């Protein structure tokens, strides 16, 4: 039983596929050769050795094509030409000798990988030879009458080689079919086209000119391989220049943005930690004013080199964000681990001698840094950057030369900042007083609900701040809706309803103009998303909607149903709770709906505020 369990654990789709391919390769060699190489004539051995030399030379002249880095060579043209002139028997025998030499040369690579490679190419050669004969082709000189046979044979070789090799990598590395198609079809097509045409050229040369023809072919192939290699080097050079910052030698802002988006997707999908550090050189303007911009650029380069050196053997990506700001994108690092790394770099910078440091307040080079960590509910890269930026701002306020984690603020300062933020947002909401006083009162009530629910959910101070401020400002975009639509008593037309739905987008734009409240954008933009994915503006569903945004949707809807407005029917609390239950799982998150209903039942009799709403 234990043996069977052990075998079951070691049997994988990759292993089964490898065994099948290897058995097929061995069977093909046995079928095509049958030991006939023991009776080869001297001329046949000359052919084998010359063809073998050609394959080895072309394998040496491998190259890469942009944009991927898959290695390519033109050795397949030798095997195809051998099929057309001498048949599959000699072609597969040459392949066997090549594989043996490769196994001796690359002895550190597992023998079964060499066997798989041999088997895949044996299948390709055998299929190409079979198709060639089946269509009516025969070995010998290039014949105009066999054009269809040549073309179909080459297509067969390409198809079998691409499919078998690609399928192995798909199973072994758990890729996607889209990646498979891109890597082994689209990006190899040009090389295979050249290879197949060259195989016809080689057929003519070796039949009519023998060894001399083979030498000429090798010269042409090596030149083409060299040209492809130069093309790839040029591509990599241009690509590197497009993603690198010349002053610091680090990646530039565009590369950072793309990397952040990619790493966020990975962290969200695989539930892995991801941290971002935003670094700003302290008093850089003072250094620039004192020594000039040229010296300032040299200082940027100095810090860039330090960041590169300290992160080169890690998964961390160091980039220049802009000006004197830098980023460290840290996949696999928790906030605490990121803090240790960044603080160590900060101390090393403090201890680094640099000309002119005497003008700095600390008497040394220093930077301030803010660190944020990806949390469930972050759906946009700007949120992570904004959190790191706020932490950086806090580090600056504490006297600079410090590293600060997002969310770890002094409690008294939090309360003072929250009170000030509430006053500032209420100041903006007073614009509703002339346009729709009900919208103003609705925002205030939703805010008070959010204050209570924050305690029910046991939110931390940072989450509480975002939730209550988001509840207060969530309808700010309605300021852009025309007065007559906001106060219309009749049913809205489709065009008017489209304008009303646009308030979430307008709200985002209003807040983006004031960077101070950018972290509240999810509450503004997503409070009309539905749990089943039928909401707007994005049609997010389930956990795609941040948890506190899902709760805001419940609060917002409940208040809208129970608010007394002229000429409109108002639901009682019980009727509204029944509506929440009915829409649980479709419009609302079921778990959060239960929590909110329990909160209303527990508090509506004892709370003077809620009692006044009935």
C-alpha cells in the first residue's frame, strides 16, 4: 500500500508524457535502423561524419530572436536535407550520434532529458520522411515534380517538433496554452521558414557538390546565425535603453509601473506578500542649490549604485520614480521584512562618505522612506503607491532620515488628522446644500453608520479612517449631476440615468485633483458594484470588490430605503432589512449583510440617532 502511494506521488503528467515520448523515440530508431549502421560503406560513413559535423557546428552557432529569448539553431535543415537525399535512416542515426555527444558534453544535465530531446527530433524526422514518401517524393536530387512533397514534409516536421516540444514545456512548467502558442509557434516561425528553405538549398548542394556544397551551406548558415544574433543584441540594447534611467542605472518610472502591475496580479492570484518602498533623498534641493545640478545628478547616481548593489542578489526591483525619489518593489517581502531591508540600506547610506555632506542637517547622506504592503482589497496599483507616499510623508514629518510603515502612526496624531480630514470633506459637501440638501444629509447619515460599523467589525485605525471618510465622501461626484435631474420626481430617462451613474467616475476625478484623499477612491468608485457582478462601473464581483466597499454598498442602500423624502415612499427598518435579506448574495455580500442586520437589530432601539430615523 505504501509502495503504491509512493508511486502515485511520483507519477505526474510530465513523467507519463516523457516515458511515452522516449518509448516512441526508441521504437522509431529500432524500426528505421535495425542495426544497418554496422554494414555502412566507407562513403556512407563519410556522409554521416560530414553531416554530423555540420549539425554540431550549427548547434554551436545558436542565436535568439526578439522579443523572447528562446534559443534557435538551423541544424534542422541538415536533418531535412538528409531525408530528401539519403532517407530517414541516416538522418535518425546522425541524430543519435549528436545526442550522445551532447550527453557527454553536458554531462550535468539528466540523461533522460537528452533522451527526450532525441525522441522529439526522431518523431519529427520520422513524420517528415513518412509524409514525403506518402505524397510521392523519392530520395535524390531536388525534383520540381515533388514540390508538394517537400512542402508537406517540412510542414510535418515543423508541426510535430513544435507540438511535442511545446507540450513538454507546457506540462513541465505549468504554462498556459496562450504562452505555448506564442513561444513555440509565433516566435519560431521565421527561423523555421529560413530552416526549411535552407534545407532545399542544402539538398541541391550536397547532391551535386558533395562536401564542397556542405561547406558553402555552413558558411551561409553561420552568417545568417551571426546576423540573427546581432539583431537580437540590437533589440536588447534598444529595449534596455527604453527601460533604464541613464542618470542612476536603475529601471525607469515606466518599467516600475509595468512591474508593479504585474507583481500585484501575482500577489492577488497566488496570495503572496508584496511590499513597496518609496524613498526620497533628504534635503536634495539644498544640495542642488549649493553645488549645482551636475553634482546633484552625481548624488542621484551614487544612491542608484547603492540601491542596485544592495538588491542585485534579491527579488527586489530598484527604480527611479522621478526627481530624487526611488522605489523598491519587493515581491515575497512582508512589510516588516521590507522595513529591515530598507532601514539597513538607510544606515549604510548614513555611513557612506560623500563630498559635501556637511551641509546636510544630519551631517551625512540620508533618505526618508515609506513602506506599504499589499492587502486584500487593493485593486489598483495607485493605492499601494499612495499608501507608501503617505508613510514617506509621515517619515519626513518626524525629522527625516527615517523609515516608516504605512498604518503605524501615533494614535493621538491619527485622531487629530482624522478630525481635520472630516472637517475638510464636510466643507466640500456643503456645496450640496444649495443643490440637494438630501444628498448632504444622506452622506452624513452614511458616515455615522460607518462609524458604528467600524467598531462592530473591529477595524484597525487605518482601515477605520479610510472607511468613515470614504462613507462621508462617497457621493461627491453627484455635484456634477444637473440640478433638475438630481431633484426630478418622475422616472429618469435612459440618458438621465446614464448621467446619474456617471457620478462615481466624476467623484474619482474630483478626488484625484486633490491628492490628499486619493486612497478614498475605491469607496467613491465602487459603492455601486454588486456582489453578483452586475453593478457599475466595472462589473466587479465577490472578492474583486474590496470588503469595506461591499459594506458601504449595504449601508448606502439601507439609508436610501429608510430615508424620509417628500413625494417618495419610505421603507420601515423591518421592510428595509427584508430587502437586504432578499438581495443577499446578489446585490450584497451575504456575510456582511448578516453583520449589518444584526447591528441594526441590536442598536436601533437603544441608539437615539437611529430611533430618530424611524
